[in-house]
């Protein structure tokens, strides 16, 4: 009996020990996104890892413009490309070399308002030159995270904008334009739809479409997909979750 108890205690300690050390090699990248012309922080900007593909992830900035990309699991020194984007601003790509378990703080982005040159001639680690082919899809904006079911008199659609960028985080241009396919991969099956469901990127590398509710409440997840048949690559992003809320309460079941 004592031997069995001892074995149980030892096994439990080993399990706890392995759990405590499982995240030691996870790296972290953190910083701030701000307006290059005013220095003001940009809230709800999207910061995304665009390369290598297996590390693809994104984070949103808080009200102080701060972001954190955590849980980056790498086994060797790795070159990582990151892009920051926000509504009404030009996207900006940067790259860095990251080691396992490292924490990279103050990896900041200064975005220029649309219509103003990014200033690629400043040098540093910003990438210049013409953008290459599509490598990642980044969600730039979402008009509403909650809509109503049809025929309730409320808002029944949510508009979202994706930016397609190359491996350096630069938005693709018209020469590299691609078709982005949109589909619903999770929902209440009440007739909700994405219209249009196929969009060709514009001169700014953007693809814009909208989700329309059906007659059932629930959570909808939308996927954006690009098929690059030229190099045999499929690019997928499904960060959109929109809640479809129910209608007005039935009078015979509503109490105050």
C-alpha cells in the first residue's frame, strides 16, 4: 500500500513539474502602435505575425495602443515578420530575429495616416520596394461584433475589411491582386450569409464584405481564404466572431 502511495505521489509531482515548464520556450513580442504624425496611441489596431506561416497569429491593441503576442513556440533562432494595420492608416511591416523563450519588448509601430507616404527611405528594419505575392490575411476592421436577427428592426449586418499582405507585411497592390473567398464555418444555420462571398483585393490590398443575419440567434464565425495555385499555397484566416442576437421578448413571457 505504501509503495503504491509513493508511486502516486512521485507521478503526480512529475506531472506538475512538466506542466510548470511546458511554456518555458514560448517567446513573447510586445509593443505599442501609434500615429506617426501625432504620437497618439491607436486603439484596436491589428498586429499580426505574417511569416513564417506556422506561427501565424494576431493581437489587438488596447486603449493605450499596447499589444502582446504571446505563446510563440520556436525551437531555434527564427526570423519573424509582423505587420500592424488599423482603419484609416497605412499598414506597416517589420521583421525581427527571435530566440526561444525570449521576450521582445518595445517592438513598436508608427503608422502613417492614409494618403501619407510610409517613408521607407528612413532605413532600419522597415522593408522597401514593391510588394510580393500574398502571404497572409489580416483583419483590419469589423463594424459590429453583435447584430440582430432579421425582421426585428435592429441592425442585421456587420461589415468587415481584410488586408492581404506579403511576407514582409506590405499590402499587395493591383499587380498582385487575389480573390478572397468568404464562408461561414460556424453558425446557427438560420439563413445567415456573407455577401459578396468572393472579393478581389483593391489597390490597397483590401477585401471588403458583409455578414447578414438570418432568422436564428447564435454565434457566427467567418473564414477568409486565398488559394495561390501558382505556388500551391492556401492562406486562411478566421478571426471573425459575430453574435446574432434574438428578437424582442414574447409579451406572455416578459415580466418586470
